[in-house]
């Protein structure tokens, strides 16, 4: 599990550090989100615009990893929406799905030098993934960046979604809609 966590989290961290300036300006009303496919993972997520930087590859344990991100600008501040999908080669490596999500998010947290967190909350209730398990959290770092994070897992598919930007995150980002809008593959 350690190698999987390292590569997957490294992918996510790379996206956090390599922000691009592509985005559009939004003020006032909630951002409208549209469903977009995450590469050829079979999964989909809601984004404020078509995601850029879509990548796929294999981690050191031969798990397929897919990433996508989109940015938007509100009042001259850039906010990042990102999804990382990991198709686990050996989903039984950790017996408890919540534990697997916790380990993965803990590693990501450690690489980002998170200064404050609310604590993990168990969440369920995807439209297509009623059997899926999830955990959510809110993080902030020493520079004032805030993140709303959610990890989903079902069978061989694990996903991490987050919205990140200078805190506090404005309500019009449609954060809950984004975090809860993840869809597992149709064969789910």
C-alpha cells in the first residue's frame, strides 16, 4: 500500500504545485458545474468547465491512475477543482475501505504540510454508487490555502476530489455539489 500511496499522492501534489492560469472569472452566483469524463477511467465528475491537464499512468504497484483538474477565478482569486481516480490492482490489500481511504488521505496531508484539519467524517450516498464509502475533511496549510477534500471507494476504484484556494472558500464554488457529484464506472 505504501508505494501506491506515494505515487498516487505524488500525482495529486504535482497538480497542487503546478497550477495553471487557465480559468474563467465568476462573481456573485453559484458556479454551474457540468459532468466530464476522467480520461478513460470510466468515471465522471462535475467541473466548472472542461478539465485540463488530464493525465493517466501507472503507479509503482501497476495501479492505473487518472487525474483531471479545472480552475475558476472569483474576485481575482484562483480556485482549483481536482479529481484523482485510482484503479486498484489489488483492492484487498487493506481489508477496510475506510482505512484505505484514511491511509491515502493521511499521506496526501503529510506531503502538503497541512496545519489544521476538521477530522475525517464518514459519508455515503452516491446516486450510482449507493454501496460506495467515503470520507471527507477540510484542511488548511500555513499559507492560508483551504481545501475541502472527499475520498470515495468502491471495489477496485478509489477517487480523491478536492477544491482548493485562498480561504475561506466562497459559497458560490458549489463545493458540495462537486464533492458529491463523482460517478463510478457504469459497470459499477
